[in-house]
C-alpha cells in the first residue's frame, strides 16, 4: 500500500529520528514509515474519498439503499459488486463472478479503488467521483 506523504512532514519526521539514523547528516536509506506516523496533508492537498458512482450524467450516492425506482444499471452494479468505505481506503468487492474491470484491469478479488477510477461492468463504465457539499 502506498500512501502519499507531504514532503515537509517527511523532512521533519527524518530529522526527528535522531543521530543514530544518519551518517554525515544525510539519510542513507529509509525503508518504511509507520502508517500511524503519517500526518494527513492539509485538506487542499488531500485526495477525497469517492462519494458517488457516476454513469453517463447521473451520480448516485455510494451509500444509497436500493429501491424500486432505481436505474436498472445502478441495480445491476449493486447486485454484482459492493463498495466498502473505510477511514483510509475504499474497496471494491466482487459479489459474483462477472467480468469486472478497474481502470482496464480485470479483477476477481477485493481491490482498492479511489476517486477517478473507472469500473467497467457488462460494457458500462461507472466512474467513482467525490461530490463536495462545501460552497
């Protein structure tokens, strides 16, 4: 899993490690960073979690419950796969063995997805988008 880290935070983090991690005041190799140590970048730089699924010109909230009036294409999507949103990730879970692709790559297991990703199912392209309510 790759998590973008703000460059200023990374510099501060390395400087706070102490002298035993440096040789001649330069980092030789930093293998990993604990996920809990990573500070969220400021909200302007943050990539927002997807909130809606866009098909053609219709955006449907990801957390919407199905009802009789739903678009049949949206119903098909929800019956074929599920999208689980967690604090630090969003995952697509195939529910049945269908041809499901994310950004052109066929998937058969739970796959991390993010805003802007295209999910293709049965010839339809659904795009994950973030709808902001801030005005």
